[in-house]
C-alpha cells in the first residue's frame, strides 16, 4: 500500500476501496524518507520482516507482512464504480482482467438505442492497438471505447 500511497497521493482515498490484497509479497518497499532509494525486503525465518537499504542511505526498517502484501485493483469493483459514475447499465458477463479489454455494459441515450461500452487498458501503444482492433472486429455495432491515461 505504501507504493499505491506514493503514486496516487491524495487520490488514494478514491482508489483504495477498489484495491484488494493479492497472494504476493513485495521484494522492495519505498524508503521511509522521500528521495531515498527503495528498501530491499528481507523475510527472516522467524517471521520478522525488515527493509534494508543496500546503499546504506537509510536505516533498517521493521516491517509487517501487511506492509509488503501487494494489492491489485478488483476488476468487478472497478467496473461497478465506472458504470455508476458514467450511468452505464452494467454487463452481466464475467469481468475479465486488465490489461486487456473489459466490457463495462451499455449506455442508453434513449430506450431504443444501446451502445456497448468497453474499457481498454494496455501497457504500451502496440498492445493498445492490438486490443482495440480485436474489440472493434468483434463488435456488431461501433462501441464506446474508454482508455485510461494519456500516452496511447
């Protein structure tokens, strides 16, 4: 959560309800002081967890397992919140996962017109284009495509 906190800043309160712990643990932890290198996570046999600065620029930090458990976005909760925020009728199909595409549901500007809404997230431009082409090729009617970020 420390990395989510660092990267999201004040927006974390909006994102945190969509995060869930995974079965994985971090191998690094943000330094306790800004501008310092991350700490390497060391898990001892007796259950203790510590963060160590290999460059010697930070003091050793005692951590708990809860400090190093990795968190990921719960795709179902993300879809639910996006649909509520955008007044989209939620799809009833399995959510899937990101990166890739996720059918959010459909937007009804009027009762006789339903437009499919798809969320696409990809790590780079080439992957984004591949997913967009796949979504458009499988669509019967042109969908509304949502993408997070500015770079693609």
